[in-house]
């Protein structure tokens, strides 16, 4: 949050205004390629300003001592009192004083940075922009503008000026603006600070006592780190609990600019920048052997993973449970659940203290995918291992680049005793206030209790902590989200007619039965000639009777031809008798009753057990809760409505979390009489107004 001496939005808007210089020379979508690296560079310059002279003095001293200097970074970093330094004679003030050689001066300045800082600028591809700006005669103007902005962490009196938290929010505000004009997709958005605050509250609240212990050391990881906002706020939260706590942060980011900003932020804070990796987390795990205590993440959702599909499928197939994706693979159109598999693979064993995870999803991972699908199997794996602790429905329109509904998942392999084998669902969708002014798609705000705002974060955290059922909190057994999908079949009922119209279609090859229509014309004509004299409007409603009649009229026909003709004369009729497959020999055991055999599609007729032929068009599926016996469910929910139904094949186990169903509240429709009365009142008012107008 911005301190009393500065306002991060004002600073972000001022920096944003510099982009006006780029009009006509740059497309709007490319403004960030210039403004973001310059903002990072100016911040690094301001951080190093207090020790710049001392660094240069130390460098001269070392140069006098030795002819050849090797790896001075550690020594000069110490003098700079940072984990980086700049050994060139330039700073922004000197760059802004020479308008004759802006490109050469800026390159010399950049080359003076220690290797870890130079790498950050390389990920911005900054040299390309220097050349382009220099050709357009814009480079010096940009340098001059940035030199006028004070981004020092402390002012001359040692008071906070632009804190690391302010700087993080400035970066995110700038990136949000650039993302908007670049038409970024809905999945590529930034997490508002108040949402992260809720996440860290829920993530760490269970461990408040242990995190307050002296000398505590913990690790925090984000596989989609962005600019590092979640890592920063997670660390800050723990430090507020215990100023002596040591939190090591780790992350990986695929976007070069975001990665560079994240790494710059960590560098300035004195963090180990080697813990932040670049690349696609799913296809190139930058921290393959590491396990972590805590996880915070808002990975891109609704984004396909086709580009890395080959790598992920190979890992899943070759490594199985020894890899990251043993539980299953979701559909290629949405890789959200791959991230949770990846993170769970980095959980510490419960015997070593275990791990806790808080991440943002859209609604898709709750229910997408039927039994046996990758999504269902991943949910099954998480729930049956008793790792899913809670899911919180957040208000919509919380994010800058998307207005969709989102959910906060809490996953852990060390649930407290009271939560074991339980899952808490919290509906916090109404815990928000409207913003005075929208920021992109962000129109709603979760109140943090500051500046007179409602205490939504505290309220939601309390609902989670209390772990009690209520109107906004539901407690379920793990097994409540599991079900078995059964296939319900009904018998095929066919009636038959040998009419002139049907015979004509056979002759012309227009029955719609491909194999019959492709039979040569002469053969079809012979069939028609044989049966023509029997054409009538008679309807058979028993397949055995009709087949017996047809065989009698077509002696010597082979079975395949007979079957084609039988189909040509048939049509579905609910009043017809079921079509039987044949005699069965079920050999029921002593305890199996006729009703049990009926559920298997076996029926007693004339003292013989027979099977019905299933009608594929009437096939249906039922989800039977794991807590309920399939037979009891079938007899209660299916048999009373379709007495001739049966269960086919083996049931498939699936898991889904129908969140909204559990919080649905029925609203009674208005009575028709009340609506009619209101309409009549409106009509009377309209007539009165018309009289006034017409005089």
C-alpha cells in the first residue's frame, strides 16, 4: 500500500504519461517494451544512488592494486549494500546531461551493472529498444523524463519514499494498463492485492502459532509468479507475524517482462534471485528437486496447453506417479489442473511438516469432465487422499482483465484433526463493495477494513476459521463429492409394417439404410416383387411374430439380407413389445432375487430368462452418490418411472464439486394475479399521460 509520502497510482500514471512520446513511432501494444525496462532501470539507479560514489571509489582502489581484476561483483555488492551494483561513471543524472551520445552512454551504463542485474535487462530485450529509440530521436527524451522521477526507497531524511510494496503495485498498474491496450486474453490477468491478502490470511492462519516461533525458516513457491506480487505479500504477512522469521521465496514465470520485473524486485530486496526461474513451468520445471512449505498461485486458467502437450504426455506416460502428472491429464483446452498436480508433487511429506497451498481457479476445475476423464481423476486423487480442505467462491468482476467468477482452493497434506475427511465450501460471492471507478473489468472490491472499507477479508477468514455450517458455509464429508455413473438401458420396442410406400423406398434405394440402399437394383426388385402381394396396412407389434411371418415369405434368404429387410419394415413404437436378444442362463446364486436379475437386464418369460435388446436412443446415465447403494438408488429413483429399465456394464467412479447447487436458494415466482394487477396499473398510467399530451 502506498505510504504517506507517495501514491503509487499517481506515480504509475506519471510514468504511463511518458508513453505519449512514443505515439506514431510505436504501436500502443509495444509501449510496455520501452516503459517497463526504463522503470526498472530508474528504480535500480535510485536504489544505488546513496552508495554510488563509494562503489566507484572502491573500484579505483582495486584497479590500482591489481593489473587484472576478476569477479569483483561480491566486493562491490558489499560496498553498494545490495546484491547488485553499477560500476560505470554514469547514472541517470549524467545520462540526462548529454544529449549528443544517448545510446552509447546508456549502453555503457547498462554494461556497468553486475551480471545478475544485466540479465534482468536482457529479458526485456532492451538493446533492441535502445536502437529503435535512438533512430527515432526519442532516446534522450525518455531518459530525461525518467530522470525527473524520484523512485528512491528513502528520502534525504531516511523516511519511506517509494517502498518495495509501492514499487510492486506501480509495476502491476503499468502492466495492467499495457495488457488492456494489448487485448490480453482473460486468463492472463493480475491478482488484486486484496485477493492476495485473503489468500495469505487463509494459507497462514492455521500456522500462526508455529510461524511466531523464534528462528523459524520456511519456503514459499509460486509456479506462475508474474511480477512476484504473491511472493512479496506472502513474505510480508509472515514477517508481520514474526519480524525475525526467514521466508525463502521461489518462483517461475513464462513471460519475459514479468520475469524481469519479478527478479528486479527480488534483487532490490536482497533476495536470492537464483530462486526465480524463467520458462514454462509445465514443460520445464526450473526447480525439479525442491519441496516447499507453502504455495501461492493464480495460474492462467482457460488457456490451452497444446504447445507443450507432447512433453507433458511423455512425462505422464513414462514417469507415471513418479512424475508430476500421474493422476491424469485434463483436456488440452484448459491446463489449470496441471498446475495443482505440479504443486502437489512438490509437497513436503506430512512426516516432515507437510505443505499448504492456496490457489485461484475459475469454475471449470470444479465439475468439468465426466467419470474417468482426466479432470475427474485429478479431483478424485486430491479428495481421496484427503488433501482438499476448503473452496471459497469469490465475487465476480474482481480481476482487471476478466469478470468471470473465481474460486480459492485450499489444499494441504496436513489437515488439523477437526477437518480430516471433511471439505468446507464457503460462498463469499456477496462479500464485496462496488468500486467508485472501474479498473478494466475490475468493478468489485473485497474490503480489507482500511480507509473505512468493510471488513470482508476478516469476515471470510472468520467463516473459514470457525469451521461451522451456516448459510455461507457448508461442511461435507469427502465421500459426498464422489459418485458412480451407471448406464441405464431401456428395451428397444419395434413395430413392423409391409406397406406399398415402404416397398417403393426399397425399390428406389431410399430407405436410409446404407447397406440396403447400396444393394444392386435387381436384388432389391426381386425382394419387392416377392412381398408386393402381401402389402397391407397391418401392423405387427411383436418382433418374433413378424420375423416368423417374414421368414415364411422369404425362404432361402440369408440372414444378413433378412436383417436388412426387417429393419426396412420396422419403426419405433412405445406400445410395441420389447425386442428380445435371446435366451439367457444367468445361474443366479441362492440370494439373488428376480428383481436383482431385472436390474441386470434379464427377464423371466415363459419360464425362461431372456435378454432385451437395448434402445440406444433411450440410453441414460445416473450419478449414484458413493454413500448410496446402487440397487437402492435404482429402485427408488429409476424403477418407479421406467419399470423395464436395467443397469448395463460396470459403473464408473467420478468426482465433481457442484458448488452453486449447494448454495442455491429457491426464489418463489411472482403470482400471475399480482403481475396482471401491476400491468393494469401501468396501462392506466399510460392512458392518463396520453390524455395530458393529446389535450
